[in-house]
C-alpha cells in the first residue's frame, strides 16, 4: 500500500488509483468519444509516469499502472456515450476525488493535483498533430484551438 493512503478507506484508495483514468477520460471525451490514439496515449503516459514523475509520486504511478487498462475500460463503459449527463456524472466522481485528495498529506496532495492536471492536458492534446505542435507551439485562435 502507498504510505500516504494509510488513513484512507479502501474505497477512497481505489478512487485515487483511478484518478489518472478519470481525468484522462474526461479530457479525452470532450468530442463525445475517445479515440484509440487518446487511449493509447493515456496508457503510455501512465507507464512513463512510473519513472519520470516526481519521486514522491513514483510508487503511486507504479500502482496505477498495474490496473490501468482494465480501469480505463470500466470507466469508458460506465460513462459512454459521453453526452452531457454522463460527463456531469464523471465530473461528480472527480469532485469526490478532490475531497479524498484533500485528506492526504499537503505536499503529496499538491504534487498529485499538479501531476493530474498535467496528465489531463497531455491526454487532451493527444489528437493534435505533430506539425501543429511544432510549427504552432503557441495557440492561435481559430487555427489551433
């Protein structure tokens, strides 16, 4: 078990382990579907985080990676089709996640929040082309957004 999770219930700890999946699905479903590229990108990022994340989070991301694909599939099935009602329900689960994160050690909570925000942003951009990322690294209204 992750040291910072010791004071949490089993359900709260499991919800935290699903956090990258929840934010990935929310970020990727903005166009009411999740592409294979977005799914693959989220899975690859989960793996990369096991050795590139803040050292405080490495044990967390190693645990996340263990069940990432099955959790991802479950969350996608639960919340698809990604209409307004389902996305609202997903947002509610993420809000519960925020209350659980607030129970954690302050440094771990802050680091995890920063990491999850970065995670969501990365997954959201998975569909953008390499050309767009390198030629237009700064968002240009009407062209890149």
